[in-house]
């Protein structure tokens, strides 16, 4: 069977045509959707973990800069007293 599309197919036109050839929505679309939903969930979990790690790194960097600033201030005071 050859199909020639002269216009976009509407879902109610396509579904029976595919079903007549033994292709169902459950076989392809539902299975694909379930697989991609799992992948998306894993990607979202990874993105959240990365964001949390980034936040932790930023906090450590800020704390280190603050400590370094305090040490520099103390060093300047010590040097001035010499």
C-alpha cells in the first residue's frame, strides 16, 4: 500500500490507517513516551544534583574568599606592627 500525502494527516485519519497495518499507538507512541519519560526523569535528577553541587561549591568559594580576606587584613596589621 502506497500513501501519497497531499496535505497533513489528521490523527483520526492516520490512526485507523496504521491500525489496518497492525501498528498501534500502544506499540510505538506509548512505549516511546514511557522510555523518554524515564530518560527525562534521570536527566532531571542529574540536573538537580548538579545544581546542588554548584551551590555547595559557590558556598565554599565564598567562605574561602572571606577567610582569605580576613587573613590578608590580619597579615597587614601584623606587618604594620613590625
